[in-house]
C-alpha cells in the first residue's frame, strides 16, 4: 500500500503500539496520513512524526473525533456566554473493550483532553493528582480519576473506565456567567446552556444556602443538525488534502495531547 503510486492517502487504525512505525513509513513513502488516537504511546515518537510531517509537506492528522462533533463545535461557539470558565468535569464510563496494549487513560481520556484543548487551549499542566485501579490484572489500568490544573488557571476533573456497567459520556463546564452540560448518551438535547441562576444579592449574602434552579428562560438548548463525527472527520481530512490546509487536529495538537497523557500518567 505504501509503495503503490495510485494511493495518495492512508488511514491507520491499528493497535496503538504500531502507530508510530506505520505512520512514519507511510509519510516517508509520500502518503497523506490520518492516524487514529492515541497518536503514539511514547512522546519522543510523537516528536519524530511531527518533524517528518513538517518536512514532507503532506497532510498529517490525528483522529480525535470529538473535535469534529457538531455538538462540541457548537459548545466552542458559545463558550464566551459562560464568562470566565473556572472548571470542567468529564466522565466517560463504558463496558469494554478491555485492552492489554494500553490502559484506559490513553484509550479513553484522550477524547476528553482533546476536547479541552480544542475548547480552551489551556497551555501546559501545572499540577496533577489522581489514582488508577486495575480490575483485570494485565498491567493496564481499567479505571482512572484525576484532577489537573492548567497554565491558564483552568481546573479539570476527568474520570474514565472501560469496566463500568452503564455507558456514560458527559461533560460539565462552569463559568462566571453560566454553565454548560454535554451528554453524548442522550437521544436529544445533548447540549444545554444555563444562564447563571443565582441572583446577585444572594451571592453577597453569607446566610442560608443557595440552590440552583434552572428556569426555562435560563436554559438554552441550541438546535444542531448534527452529522456523524467520524464522517465529519473524514471530510475534513479529504478537504485538507485537496486544499493543502492545516488540519484542526494536526501534529502540534497531537503532541499537546500526548504531552498531557505522559504528564498525567507519570504523576498518577
């Protein structure tokens, strides 16, 4: 395939430990490459792929599909209405597939970290604390929960597992002017925005308690004609090849996510 002159581009969707060598060989043979997540399993390999991509002039794109999700795109468009975002909490739980080549941190949390990078570009990680657990003793974590503070002050909490009985994939975002909630497992109204429901006079009071009651006029549910995220991703890859445009999830984006994963993995 790599040697075939009539093949311009390849999609690499193979076990993660093979990503580096296949992507490297494909680009050295002059192919455009869409590489599934995680980009690589070692950070130094990511730097090599980035350098090869830059020298080759070919399109290199990482398959972080949630950056091509129309609900996440709408979320990014409306982030300013939330004011200064203070924290993000993400939860992704599902049952399988269990892997023996990477743990759920690199397999699952890659999605959440790519979304956070896409929405906020928060910079490097300042602090990490967290924990992992193995259910099936094969050297790979089946559960990971961690909190991170980024360079720009954003705090994020992420919990992920591939050993949970009910599929859950949701994200809460809290800002000084409002809240947003994304639930990918609901049939409709996957994305909701809430105007800040606390009256100013209540915030200045030290007495009593505050309850968040979202009235209808304080909730905004945007109409989204959502396409299939993977199809959006593929169309973007093809368009970048045709126009020589830089992909949204290019090598630089892939490096940032890999750096996050490496820092988090070493810390917890």
